[in-house]
């Protein structure tokens, strides 16, 4: 018997449209507690598949019949088994194709704005992990910023809109996800830019990204201005694109700020973080649209699914930008930090080119939510 | 430790290792020990949670050349 399936893309649309679904998550409860699909109008029930092997009778009265029901597991096989059992019991349910693996790997491109001379900027929302990457397009050329390891998605997207990827940037050495930057640059013969202070241990060639670098994309030269903004890492660099968008990497988010501890130097970098946020960003135009490297909670999504806000608004509403007292700030970003991302040390080593891992292992290392922010 | 049964679940993907483990355990008497070999990485945490909820005891586990080995005493 076949059961209905729902793809990660279809679930993403339901998140963006704030639709209702009932999610029956059949992973074990610690995995569920650690990380799950989130949506404003999603309801949840967590019963591990191994407690349902003898039958689903005991949960039948807990599964609603008046809304879409989605069964979710880690890889999309146990959910089929449970969905089949529920279907046989007369319920209409779907199984998430590929499970949380697919959820973690899905990227949804959302256009966030127009650029001079017909250019565009797209945000790729990695809805399951909260990672945001970007494509700046102008006159048939494209730049990709903070690419995830799912490089085919950028290649196919660029192909579809008729653009050639010529520049690839990482705003910093990532610790929460495996960068696709180097691989994407290799596949497209693009230039791969990294901030040198984050790249002291990398094992491959890169173009050194320095404060004040200007990179032109396309013939009408959409201008990408690099702005050194250390604090999350020592090399963290922001970009001002077309004098209109501020790509903040992992320094500033919508409702939180970057954490300085993932390379082990929180105490050393807290001063840099404050300087970047309270001095360097303050000197910029408040009209800039902030495009961060992550979202942390689903409430940060705009109505169209994008994640962005005016810099002047963030200076009013973001708690992390409104701490007058330096000691209070130091405390916030060095004490009571959220737990560190899964396998973050090993992820840094992969991003430095020091180690390689097969795809299955890479998936496992990236399991879990985003944990790059301090609120 | 007396091992009463060995289950080879290598190469099987979730949910099969647990399905087979449950079947094998059903065929044992209380206090008897089942040894399981598996390669599915997610199996470890699922088996631990399953054994706990079923009242079985996970005696020990080892990892040897990507093969996960477990010993479970039936509750």
C-alpha cells in the first residue's frame, strides 16, 4: 500500500503561508526535543516509531482528522511505516519524503530586492537549520555568499535565471554548517574569497578578502563593499551590496547577535563584537536592509518567508544592540551561552580543508538547529 | 556473559534494525541476552530509548570498524 508523501518544499510553503498542520514526529524523544520542524500554526505529537510497532491504536484518538497530518522521522522510512499503519486504520496522513535529512537540506530561494540596472538579490532560506545564503545577480553574472554544502541548488538556480557564478564569498569560517563555498567555486571556476584572519589554517588557495575590497558583479558593476566586522570570529566580514543591503554574516541577526565563543576565544573577541555592532554598524546608513547569516526562530520570517529588516529598526528593537553598559554586554555574550552547535569543531576543520567526510557523515554532523546567536 | 542469540542487522536501515531486534527479543526468555550487530548510525539512540521503554537492559555497546555492537538483557 502506498501512502501520500509531502516534500520538504511543500512543508516550507506551509511554514511561509502560516498554514496549519499536525506533525506526528516518530523519532526518539531526545532527537525531537533537540530539533524539530517549526511553523507558527503547527501542532506536534512525538511518539517514537519503536513504540508503535505493535499498532497505532493508542494514538488514533490523538491524531486529528480535520487538518493535514504529516508523519516525520529521521530519514523518511519509519515515517512511511507509521503512515501506512495509520492509513490502514482509516486516517488520511502523509509522510515527509527524506525525513529530517531532507528538511535540513532544503533551501528555498526568495527574492529580497532589486539592484541597480536590473540586478537582483536572492536569499536562500535553509528553513530546517536557519542558515541563510545569498545570490547577487547582475547582467548575467552572480556572486554567492555563505553557500551551504548543497551546491547543486545554487548551480541549478543560476542556470535557470541565466547567470554565471563568478565570485563566491564566505563572510567567515563557519562552525555550524559545512560551507559549500570552495566546492561551488571549483565547479564554476569562480573566485573564492575568505577573510584571511579566519583562514590562517586552511589547506587550499583562496582570494584574500580585506576591509574595503570592492568587487563588481556584472557589467553594470553592482558593488560589493567588504566591511571588516570581527566578533563572531576574528575575520568576520560584512558586505554592503549596491549601497542598499548589509549582509551581516553571523555578527547581527534580526532578534539576536552573534556569539563570540565558537572558536574558543569569547573573552578575547567580545570587545571586537561590541566595536563592530556599536561603532562600525552605527556609522552606516540606517536605511540599509540587514540580511543576516541566520534566523533563530520562525517568528523572524517576513510574510514572504524572507529574513530582513532595516538597520535603523534593529537599532531600536534588537536587544543585543541596546545594552549601554559594557560589562552587561560582556556578560550577555560570554555567560549562559546556548549549547554549542553539534560537531562544531569538526565542522570548522572540514571548512578549513583539514579533514574530509562522506556525505552521510556530513549530514549527521549538521544535525540540529542553529546555535550561532545570543539573545 | 552468556549470549543466547545473535542478530545481524548490518546494512539494514531504520526502522528494520529495531523491528528485527523486537522480534528477536520476543523469542527470548526474560534475563536472556541478545547480541546485535548494526551499521545504521541512528540505531544507537533509538535502541537505547526502545530498551528503556520496554524494560530491557542495555548491558554494553562497542563500535568496531563501523559496526555497532550491542548486548541487551531481556526484561
